[in-house]
C-alpha cells in the first residue's frame, strides 16, 4: 500500500476527530450559555474548557466519546464558580452549574412601625 494513501487515511481520521471535538465544544458552549442565562448569572470568559475524554458506548450501541467540559460563572460579578458538564456524543448526560434563579418577595420597610 503506498505511503501517501496511508497518510491520507490518517489525515482524514484526524480531521474527523478534530471536527467532532469542535462540534462537541460548540454544543457545550451553547448549553453553558443557556444555563447561565436561565439562572440569571454572569457567564464568565464566554467559553468552555475540555477537561476529559473517554471511550463509551453510545445509546445507539456504537462506540463513541464522552467529553467533559468546565465553565465559569458568577452570581455577583466578584466570586467565580465552576460548572461542569458531560456530553456523550451530542447528548448532555451530566450537568453541575448555576441553580435556577429564585425571585423572593421583598419585605416592606417598617420605619414607621412602632417598637414593641
């Protein structure tokens, strides 16, 4: 088998892996941004960072990759918190991040109330 053909096959496999990795990172970015927006928190750095990769069995029965991503968010703009998500293919299988925003009712000021 000619060497050029082997190099072309290896190049195609490398490109397919790189393309799938970019697609997973874009999906994780979309999920992280949407979660921060839904929880009404600030999404920091506008990006996700790949933290892990492993082989797994996809729901279709084929072998695929499970990718872990980390992202940062802040409730008040001062403290930084880390979130984590795991994608199996394009499917989200685990998410740890900002809790849903809760709106509490404010108590009326009682300056004119009498002391007891």
